[in-house]
């Protein structure tokens, strides 16, 4: 099956695109986009891959679903398009960055600048129906993104995986911790953050310390 995705990822995931579950998934997504309003826009479904080629990945952040509000999702987990109000989880991420690495909270919640530095912002499910959280779960996306994580774990070394919340921790359970740094904490959503499971995790300084130790350029958060 022909999938429009960045070339190095196409090479890594070619076998996945030929599997029956993926063909069914693409058919489902096509139908959904024809009949309903869905996010992100069609051209941005594989945005995370297009911004961060396979060999350029340094850090992986795992999200769950794209935002389902009007104009929010841009194909990168936790990120919103320029000019869109920052959701609470993203605000909490920026607050932790401010405390951890003394970078002021930016005006825009668009995380493309992270993606362009090698941060793969990967949602477990890459599409959603407008205003219906979780509406495209269990259709095949999770199997596809599990394969993405496996490829990175097996074929790369010295990556940092940031797993926030129970869902991400489960999804990242098979990452090879001998080859990669895996950092876990509570989710940045207000419910978890206000209970003390998010703030103070220092994931951003720990990530940069590990990258520098391994001779890689740190991320400008």
C-alpha cells in the first residue's frame, strides 16, 4: 500500500503498510474523513514522522489521542497549531520546563520546533472524530504505533523515551532499557499534576544531560 510518509520511515515501516490490519485501518480513516469532521487535517496525520526522520530521532514523547477540538490538532502529540489556546496539559508541560531548565513559557503551543530538533511527538492513535475523544481507538492505530516504538527500540541506540501517565508506561513497556533511557512520571493533565505526580520530574534537564553525555546536541525546549 502506498502511504505518503517521510522516506526513512517508509523504509522502516514498509512491512507494516502491507499487513491486512493496516489496509483496514486506512479504509476506516478514509471513510471517517469523508463522512465526518476529523482531526488532524489529512495532510498532517503523519506529521510527527515528516518533521522527525527515523535517523534524526533523539527523544520520543508518547501521547494518546489527538486533540478533538476545532483547529487544535496538528499531528504532533501535546502540540497545538499557532494561535490556538494552549490546553491545560501543555501549560503544565511548559511550567515544568520553566522550573526545570529556566526557559520562559512560550506564547505558542506549537511544538514543531521540538520535532525539528529530533523529538518524535507520537500519539498512540493518529486520528480522531471532532469532539469525540477516543473515537478512533482500537481500529489499528495502536498496533501501528507499537511497531514504530519497536523499530526505534531495536534499530536505534541512546534514545530518551518520555512516558507520562499509565497509558504511555504500558505502551512503552517493551522498550529496551539497556540501550535507551526511559523516564516515567504522572501525566501532565491537571488531575494528575495537581496530585503531585507531574511537577518536579525534571525530565527535560535529565533528557539533555543524557543526550550530552552521549555526544548529542541537547534539545532547546
